[in-house]
């Protein structure tokens, strides 16, 4: 059994090549991904053990997605087969002042139509140490929200550490719906990953721009043991400033800030979360853990597709201050 179990939707991603707009596209590049799958892939790429749990139809497209996960080292033994379709999203990459756009085609996907009782959480969590989910999964349907609650309660009962990435998606539900559905789940969460802006939006948190203030208020409201807040700056689609803060044991630990020429933003936040989980499981202290997580997500910005195809050595080198984009000969 894997150390880390993640649960969510696996999707087919269709992207016009280069910087083409959707209206110009004669064909699409195919990738697979999804928040919790991205986390599992990053952990496996770093040498950790991760299992991804979802529900997918029994067809060739879904099997292609499962095969790719297996090839990247992610466990798939507990994926439930059922339903009629895999969710799809279309991604138009941004450029300069033109923002990227996502169009979802995920209604009635296999996981959205799953039912409580289809997942044997006692068996899924046997031998695991950590469970991760995001705020996207409960947004898919009332049934998906109920299954997420079932998984969280089982993880807590079995003594797993539980992490949560808020990942608010305004195209899936309103802030009021998100806050009402997610707040009850927070009783199970040990590590919360979000941003100060998201926390204000979804939970109505009255906090300043200071991330330490937001972290303290999140901890006080929900009794989180640890809070990670990402910090993004920049107004261009093709470049960004990226850093984060980890609040643990009453102290705030800030990473250095990286200036990034962006190739693909999708999955960067998930890579941050996956690397943070990996770092904390191996026993890193808060300060090096947050540097490691930010380094992984920085590198993911440069990799096309949802999945971060990285090595442990690459991430550790950047976290230590090495790296500058020169060709390694």
C-alpha cells in the first residue's frame, strides 16, 4: 500500500498547440490530469509512494489515462470502473496580457455520478499514512461531496494525516456553495493549502494581506495544525513571481521568491502541494519543506501538461539555490 492516497477526478485535457486560441484550433494536444492526480504524480516522481483513487468508465480513453498514471509510478488498484464518460476540459493557454481560459465539459462524468458505498475506504487506506483531497471534488456533485466526507471521516478514524487544497473554481460553484459544503469537512483536516485571497472568498475570512495573519485566522477558526499559503504576483500570462509561506508550530516560514517564464501554469499549485506532502512525510523541518515545495512548483511552470515530470535532484538543487537555466553539459 502507498503512503499517500489522493481522491478526485481524472480528466482529459484538450489544448490548442502553442498560443493558438480555441477558435483557431484545427487539432488539439491530448493530456490527462486533475488536481489530486497531479499531486500523486509529483509524489511518485520524487520517489515517494502514492495511490490515486477515482471512478472512471470502462473504455479505452479512461484506460489510456490509467496506463499513463501507472507509467508515472502512481498506484491505480483502487480506481472504480463505472459510469459513461471521463470529464473533459479545454485549455486555451494565455500569452502576455491575454489570460488563459478553461472550458469544462465534465457534467455527468463517472465520478460525479458515483455513489456513497462504492469505495471501500477501510481497504483503500490500509497501511497508508496520508490522505489528500481538494475543494474541486466536492464541487462535482452532491454525491461526490458525500463521498469526500465519507473518505475524510474514514481517514480521520484510521489515524491518517489529512491535507486539503482549497482550489476554488468559480465555474463549478458559487463562493457561498463552496463555503457551506467545505466548512464541515475542515474538522478532519491537518494541513490546509490555499491563498489569502481564496480564504477570504470561500470562508469569508477577515484577514489582511499579510499571509501570517490569514494563516493564524484559518488555524483559529478550523484548528488546522499547519497552513500553507501560496503567493503569486505579476500581471502577464507568460511570467509570474511565485513564493509561499508555511505556518507551523506557531511560526511563519517564508520561501524565497522565484521569477518564472511560464510555459504552463496548470498543475503548478498541485505540484507545490505534492512536494510539500513529500517533504513533510520524509521529516523535513518547516523552513526547508516550504523551499522544497516552492522549488517543485516553480519547475512545473516550465513543463507542458498537468503532470510535473521532475526528478528529486532537480527540485533539491533549485531549493538549495542552484539552477539558472543554463544547458547542463
